[in-house]
């Protein structure tokens, strides 16, 4: 039996420590291919570059740098770089958590979404940060354990896993659902030396809705959060209600 082929990427960029730890953690499970952005791509979401050419560079065996987004990396890797489809895609280890509504902005999670669109088992993993140095050790160990399970069991159709690891040593694991942020509004206006205004998005911290079953609550309790996500965004609970609107041309 051929060894497993594992593709990894991130949105922190090719030189990020979390990517290195992820590669080292998964190396014993098969052949790891690293295809990652040449620079930080945080907040890019599921962006796919369509209006300009993409460039990639082979920097070592099974290591490629792409001038593009995390989604670009997965797309190029599967359709151009790898000779066969990978058995697993892992995205991370992200510097900072990806919880609740924030996953819609996350390049890390979107890379796993792109793999899932291609029917490739995938997970995204992120590390909570705080004061002091960052350790990716626990996230690396958990990545290997999870990858081993996925390679053995497979993944349900149209599903990926979003994993968040607490800053301190994890006390356990909880299967969770997405939390919801309470945004106070977060745009900060400044003036440049010529008096022209410019703006920073996200200037104020946000709270989370109280729900013990969420990813945020698990992380706050020192637990690893594992949230199954799926591709179908249809809100089936309101389909009949919208039908009753009798929308016609």
C-alpha cells in the first residue's frame, strides 16, 4: 500500500512556525507536500485569484511557494503540482484562533473548504495566542492524532473539521458548534501626516454570545474545540417560509 499523500497549507505564509510544526507532526503518517502563500494572507477568506496570473516556486522537494491565497494554493496543488489527489489536506497551524463567525474571513479555514469542495478530506487547525511565547506543541500532537483518524475512517461527505487549541495545555476535547460574536462596531479613524483620513477595521474587541456548546466556550474552558462544518449554506428552516412569499416574475 502506498504511503498517504498529505497536502498542507496555511494563511500565515510559507515561513510561519505553525506550518513547520504541522509538517513535522504529520511526517510520520505519509508524504507531506507543503504548498503555501509567499506572505501572510490572513483575512483573505475563500478568495481565488482570477484576474491576474499566479506564480509558484519550488523551493525544495515537495515544498512550493505560491504568490496567491490559501485557496489558490490548494487549487494549484491539486490541479498542477501533485501527480495524484492527496488523501488529506491540513491547513494551519494558524497563529490565533478561528472561532464562530470569524471562520468566514479565515484563509486557514477556507483552504480546508476548498479541499472539501474537491471531495478531499480536510481539517483546519488554529492555536490560541496570548501574552508570552507561543507553543504549537500540543496543536502539533493533536494534528497528528486527528490526521491518523481521518486517514483511517475518512470524512462524511461535504464536511470539514475546524479545530482550535487553547493557549495553555489542553484539558480535553469537545465537539462544538460555531459561536456568535456580538460586535460593538470596530472602525478606528486616524489622520496621516497630510491630514487625510485612513481607517483600521477591528479596533474594538467583541464579546461572544453565552452558549456552553460553542467553540468559544470550549476554548475558554481550556478544551480543544472540534467543529464539523459543511458546504451547504442553505437555511432549510426558512425555505417554506420564503416559498410562501410567492415570489414571481
